[in-house]
């Protein structure tokens, strides 16, 4: 059974122009150890804090493109787990 997970994201958008915005997020993540007969509790569980700067471009009132890069400020993982040096994200949002 996967461990319980808590994620908290806090962000801010600064309007450079009516169409361009600077983004900043702080992302907190905590996951407890896995449980059960097939679990490996000594190699599960983690805690991390990330800083994610980015840009948003809104060419139309209902359309927005954005990109962020998530950089780890603090990471602690139990056992042997894969982690990334950074995590890029791009996206599109449309309101209708």
C-alpha cells in the first residue's frame, strides 16, 4: 500500500505586461513509507522542497501558455530512489 502523500504548492504571478507574467512557486512534498506484504518501507518515503520559476504568456484573454522549471532546494529520500536534478514543465490552459 503506497504511503500517504502531502503536497502543498504556493505561487505568485507578477504581471510584466498585460500578456506576459513572471511565475514563482514553492512546492512542498512529503510521502510516508509504503506498507503491506510486498512493500519495501526502508526504500520508500521522501521529503522535498522545490523552487519553481517560470513564465506565462497570454496572447488571448482565454488562452495562456506557461513554462516552469522545478529546482530542488532540499531533498531527502529513504533507501535507493531515483531523483531528478530539475523538472521542466510546459503547459497550455484555455478558459471557456
